[in-house]
C-alpha cells in the first residue's frame, strides 16, 4: 500500500468531525427536506445492514448477499446515507463538501482494504474482484454460496452505530430548523 493511501485512510474519520460541524452550519433544512432525506438515508441504512449481516471480518471473504453485487456495500450504503443527510440539509455547498470528502477519502480506503484482502485471501479475492465491481453495483454474475443474513453478525459488526449516527444527524438538522424559525 502506498504511503498516500495510508494517510488518507487514517485521516478519514478525523476529517469527518470538522466536516460535520461545517455541514451543520451550512444546513438549511425544512420539514420536507428532512422527510426526503430520511427516506433516502433509510435506503442507505438498509444497504449497510444487509452488508453487515453478511460480513465476518477477518474470518471469511464476504461474497454473498450485497457483496455479490459490489465489493464495498458498506461504503455504498454510507454514500446513500450521506446523500440522505445532504438532501435533508438542503445546501449545495454542504453537498459539494460531502461529495469532495467521499471523493478524496473513500477510493484510498477501498484500495487499502483491497490490498489487505488480496494479501489474506490471494487468488480467491482476485476471482471475486473479477466478478464484483469495486463500488457501483451490478447484478451478480454467479450465485454466491453464502447468502444468509445474520442478525448476530449485524450486532457483532456494531452496525447499529450507523442507525444511531443517522438519527442523531437528522435530530441535529431538525433542531437547526427549529432554531432558525
């Protein structure tokens, strides 16, 4: 892995906190934008939940469920979640900042994680990567062997934190809307 990829990966979460503060400051939510954003964000939560319920980190290469359609369904779900928050915030500048954040950090993170998976799973990962696109989903080319969703895995992967974070984001936007009145 390149040094730049490592740096971007490490700074992804740290950069997210000031971005969230600027995002909230720029937000101009309405009741309608909050409702639309919540609906879009719910789709993102469902994508992330499906992925987390199939992911057994460091135990097995995930190729079933949403992993048959994209190698990064958690990040796809995060992008949809972010789109929901952007829609709720109703700010083009905030939307541009979030898009830039994803464009800067997520490709590097995905490449780093792929290098780790390739090192751990070798040819099995290469075969999987040939079938499933990195990010934008497409129908699976082959039926995956393990397609069972597990609530236990969902909880083990602590995916409920995404739900809590999304609800907190919507509540902060609703509070901003109320204070602006």
